[in-house]
C-alpha cells in the first residue's frame, strides 16, 4: 500500500517528529541514501524507513538500498506529495529514516589516558558542528563534548554535515563550559583552546594525550573560564587578508596537528 494523504495519522506523527528539536523528540531524522548507509554501517537500527516509489526503483543506489532496508524494522512507501511534506532538503532523494537518538555519553568517558576530546563550546551553526565531528572521527578523536548552546549533533543538518560520523564516537553533553572544564581537569587532561588572537601558534603547543581541544563559537569564542584555569591558547596562522579561519576549518588544522604530532607520555 502506498500512503497518498498528508492527513494520514502516521504522516502527521512523522511531521511532528522530524520538525521537533531532536533532544525533545528522542529520535533522529536522516535523509538521503549516503547518510542512511553510513548510519547503518555505524550500527544504527532504523525504526522506520520512508520511501517513494522512485527511490525504491532507483538503480543507482541499489546496493546501499538493500543494506539500509535490511537495517530497518519497518518500511512504508509514500507518494511524492506526501514525501514533500516530510523532507527538509532542497533536492530530496525520496528516502527518510527515523532512528532512536543515541544515549548521551557521560563526561567521565573523557577521563582516560588515551583521550583526544573535542569540545564544542557554544558552536551554534549545525553545519560547523557536523563538519567538526566528521573531522574528529577522521583524526581518531575519542569523544566529542557538546557544551552550552552548541547545536544538536544529531539534528538533521548536523547529521548531514557529519555524513553519519556522529554515530561513530561518544558525544557527551555538558551544561556549560565550567562543567566541561571541571570534568576534563578531574581526568588530568591537557587543555588547548583555539583562539584566533592567541600569541602562540598551534605548532608551539604540546599535543600529547590525554588532551582536549576546545573550540568556541565564531562570534564570542571559547568561554573565558578555560583561560582562567590555565588552558593553553593557540592560533592557526593566516597569511592572507582574513582575520581568522572558519571554526570548522580551524578545527581541521588543529586536529590534524594533534593526530600527527602525538608523543608517547
């Protein structure tokens, strides 16, 4: 059976779930074969898979489609008009997955001798959040800490930007910078803060684990509490006529610095 009415009770429920803040709804909404394939590969089990007839028959994604369908507890087919009521992307592929939101990791997960933690301190752009998480996984970071008003790492835009990488490492929420700072210091972590105006370049820092890299929002930067407690501030040097890099670009430079210059303690 193909659902053709936007007034269908299940479709109404899905519209609410896909538009509600993820932390409240308890689910993740993911669109597109590439993202869904990455999520299933990371061990995500879908509660529901929503497809249009065209998506069911599209030969370009046949192999991914079979893997995704195998990882779904339930599947429904809808008309393009109904799917348009659910989609949040400009050029949808006609496939949407709903999965339970992963349980938040405790801050104590960062208190490990081999930790490379990435602290997102008030980064409100979901695209930046997702991009940084994707880079964190590429550089074998062990945990991401999302502090204060940081955008939801499991929101639709952040998940698209992370390409599903958010499912591949623990993500721990922190009430604010002070709570994250206290937890990291209790674990004996070295703390490095990205600051475009810092006196020292990134190459002058010691990138030995256990280590936390703190990244603040582009407008306000990292919370002053980090510097007040003696964290090392570093900058990514720029050669051209720009004040600084986008936070996701700076994160990539610094994370690759950390991954490439690790020294055994």
